[in-house]
C-alpha cells in the first residue's frame, strides 16, 4: 500500500533560519511521482515541485531545495533563509504513475516568526 | 497552467440537505479529482471523474453520498448528499496539467460547514 509520512506536525523558526521538512514514502510501484504542495492560511494548494522516481537529482529553486533519496524513501524539502511568507502547511504527496491519484501526507505546519 | 474555479467558495448548510459544488477548468482535461480536507487534516481522495464514464470512488466513499457528474472535459460537479456535521470540510477539485506536465492543479476549495 502507498503511504506518505510527515513526522513533523509543526515547526517554528525565526526568520532567516534554514528549515527542513521531512517526507518518507512507501510504495511498491517502481514508477511513481513525488510532490510538495504549500497551503497558506488562505487555503489554496500551491504546487511546488514534482519529481519522478527515476530522477534522483536534487533540485534547487531559489530558496527552496529538495533532496530525493530512493535508498531511504525520502523526499525532504529545505527552505533556506526562511521568511514570514513561508508560513503555511506543507504537504508531501505520492502518486501512482498511471492514475495521477495523490496520496497526501498529514502535512507539516511551518510558522516563521519575524 | 490550468486555472480552476470552484463554486461556492464557502457555504453554511443545514443537516439533511444536499449541496452541489461546481468545478470549472479553463482548458480541456482528461482526469478530474475530488478531494476532501477535514478540519486540520490532510487531503483524502474521494473519487476520480473522467468524462464519459462513471466516477471511480475510493474506499470509504460511495456514489449515493457523493454523486459526481462529468458532462464535458472542462466541468464537473460533486454533490454532498444528506449532509451531517461530519461532512464539514473543504472540498477541492484537482486536474492534471495535461501533456504529461506532471503538474496537478487544485481549485481554491469549497469550505462547507454543516450545522
């Protein structure tokens, strides 16, 4: 069965600190996709990244970076020099290759204080 | 990217009534998904709706409670039937970005409160 675990329920940091959000997944599929979404207080889900199971290259986008490690079934997300606007709930998700159905983790609430 | 509009954005409903949520996409998409997010919880897939076929429901969700229509490639509705306070949630429509973009887009959600 597919499962996504985000063990960190809530993280609080002060602005400019770096923070890493953990994501561990389980799947029997050899082809799958991993996602991160941001849900700010306004409620909408903002797509951040999608990574397929065959691409283990880490990715950096501005202050955001992602570390995909198949050996540990993890897809961690790091925000460098956090800002107050980064305060949100972050969801990690896994999808089957064929159906695009998303299995979400329980989310990590990040609070960045000024 | 796909732009998704959901209506209503929020509503307060009485127990025992039904409410239909609409999802309109600005482009033709093959798959549309309906998710539920209960207060303070993660998102759970209710069903997958493909145009021209019956929706496929996930375990724990049934058509009688959550009937779905998918009349064309840009529109879908989800009805929450015979509502109870436990149905108070945000209901989100999602579509794939098409052309194998790998992006899955979400509407802003419909926040339902059942009294």
